[in-house]
C-alpha cells in the first residue's frame, strides 16, 4: 500500500474456505478495512481499500448466498 509498506504482510488478500467438525463449510477472510486500521493507512490508500473490501464482500455473497 502507498502509506505503510508493512501492509505487505497481509497482502495479497486471501480467502479461506474450510469445513468444521459438523461438516459445515465456512468462508473466512480479513476485511481490508481492518487491515487498513491495523497498519494505520491514510487517505492515499482509502480508494484501494474501499475497492478491495467491496470486491471481497461481493465474492463472499456470490459464493455463500448471504
């Protein structure tokens, strides 16, 4: 990211699909907004964070239907 290079530890974005002991499938990911807060990203990164968060939400909705 433009503001804090430490953000690279959380990039590229990842999605984890996993199954619990009851055989229920789950989809998990770190919200880019949380990543931005974690690394104290500023306004220069805000447009990219917004796009990434929206895209992940759409993918999660498409895959899970919720």
